[in-house]
C-alpha cells in the first residue's frame, strides 16, 4: 500500500528479553492499548527540555518563565490537536481515569448520566454521585444510537444530562458511532464526553467535527508515557464547580475573614482544576506526541494500521481454535482490509482448550511477545463477549478456568504507530 507509513521510531525497539527455551529475542511490544512505547521524538524533545526544567506558574527566574511558556504552549498544541472550539478549556490531569473523575466531580447537582455497560471501568464507574442509567450492550453501532435515544427520551425531562462513551473499545478495538451518539445526546438536551483513550492514538479526533462536549485521553497511550492526561471541552461546568483539588495554583485570592474563616476566590481558567505544581514534563511530552503524530500524518498511520490489523485477523482466522471477540459481530477479516475503518489495532480473542493467562504467558516466555490477558478493566463487556457468568475476582484480573471449562478471560493483542510487521508476523506464527 503506497499510502502506508513506515513504523514511527519508538523506544525499546532493540530491547532483548530472555526466552524460557534459552537465548534471547528482541521484545515484541504488542500491548499498546495498555501503554504504548514512547516515540523517539517525544523522548528527544523531553531530553532537550530537561536541562531547562523549572517550576510552572511559580517563579520569576528565566527557567521558570520558560517552563511556564512551554506548559501553556502545550495547552494550545493539545487544543489544536483535538480541534477544540475557541471557548473550550484544556485541563491537564494525570490520566483518562483522572479526567473522567474530574468531570464527574463538576457535574451539576441534578445531572443524569447515561453510560453503556460495555465501557471501560474508567468511564463506567466515576459517576457514583449522579443518577446513572446503565445501557445494555448494543450489538450494532446503529443499535447503540437507538438504545441511547430511547433511554434519553424515557428519562426526560431532566435538568442536565451527560452521556459518556468510548470512541474505540479497549477490548474489541471496534469504533463507536460517536458523531451519531453526540447528535442523539444533543437532540435530547444532553451533553456528551468522549473517552478517547484508545481512539486518539489511532485516529484524528476533532471535537468540532464529532460535536462532543468533552474529550479525555492519556499521554501514556499516545506515545508519551510521563504521567499526564487531558480533559478538554466546554468551560461552563468546569468554571461553576468547586475545584477538583483545592490548593495553590487553583486559587486567585485567599484572605482571612473578620470572623476568623478564610475566603477563597478560585480561578475560572483551566488552572481552577490544576492545583499543585503541574507535571510539566508529562504535559510537554503530550504536546510533543501530538505534534509528532500530526506531522507523520494520520492518513499514512491509519493505512499502516489497517495493514497490520488485516495481517493479524487473517492470520488468526486460519486457526480454527481461535475466537475473536466482537460486539458488533463483524468477524470478516476483509472488512478491515479497505474502506472506512471499523476498528483500531486492538484485538481480543480466546483459544479453545487454552487458559488465556497460560496462553499469554507462553507468548511471553517462548516468543518474547508482550500481550495482555484478563478482563481489561471492562468486566461487564468481556463477560458479555465470553458468555460467562459474573465471578468474584480481583480488579482487572480473572480466576483460572478449570480444564475443559469455557474461558473466563481473554487475550488481547494491540499495536500502533511504532509496530513493525515482524512483531505481528511473530505473533501470528506463535499463535499458529
Ligand atoms: N478508557 C479506555 C477506553 C481505556 O482503554 C483506558 C486504559 N486502559 C482508560 C480509559 C483509562 O486510562 P488510564 O489508565 O490512563 O487512566
């Protein structure tokens, strides 16, 4: 495919790991959905900046001023990357989980929340303070829109409402009809937040095009593993609510009152929810990744990913014992070979006769391949896909299936802009 980009340089390409069978092999990082390796470009940018590191919004010195400038420029870069509205705020957080918890903390008092049971726990669980409607798993993208519309209509009238939806599933890699869901939400006077943790690393995300109210993502899945995340979108709910964290940086003016108490005037900018000294390296690295992906061009990256997806799906289709997990019921490898993308490079599967954890451990020990096993912090979804009953188990983990029993967890292979063909070829060969 001439439009197909070369893999982008990432850290760790030459890392070797020992094999249980003896010798060593270069590590095949096929767990991008958990954390992607850093782009070399991000690492270089961070290394070039590191000697100039200084406090942000807290110093008169040259390096503090420089760090403050870089921090605020990074905010503008992220706003551009997400194609935000001019009035939107970009708040820097620790992660997607943190971003969605921040949004949950600023909901209006009477807010109703609508969320599909298929969501990652980060988008399923933070809404405890609101009245939450959990929507059943849809089996087609169109059904997702119908389900949401019906639920919104049934709950009207409400003072305010929020829909939370994931753009690309961290389990099936399937794309959700975000634009249609946003239109449905707005038609019913609700707002929508997009969990773009798995979407932003693979596809351009335009807040304006999709017409979503907020978007959240994590740096470490966007090739910038330095502990930062983003919540970007409408300023009004953010400005009206109490600060997410109380402290320095969020407050504009603090004074003792005559009655002995303390009066606080909080910022109305993004700083309101960024109390404490910010993670300038993490923020700078996110901006660097945004620039690197934009400069590389998503068109070529998407073409390359499509090529890798087809390789994996066609390879797995040749192994009768493998069952790929799919919510939207499209298991034909050809569909991802051309036309509009329907998925990102995240594929979960089970293998008949194998315990998924043992299978993943064997891929690591015998082939130097790093994948993930488990329920991927999306327990209800994975159970629906596996057809298994709820079990008591640890967060993100799963008990072992007894010999001959149906799998209670799955194996996930995921890849992206830095993945060479050799990694997916090795993976397919190992599964075979
Ligand atoms: N949403 C989705 C769809 C995810 O895949 C993840 C991470 N697996 C998260 C949210 C949470 O991201 P983080 O762990 O960086 O907070």
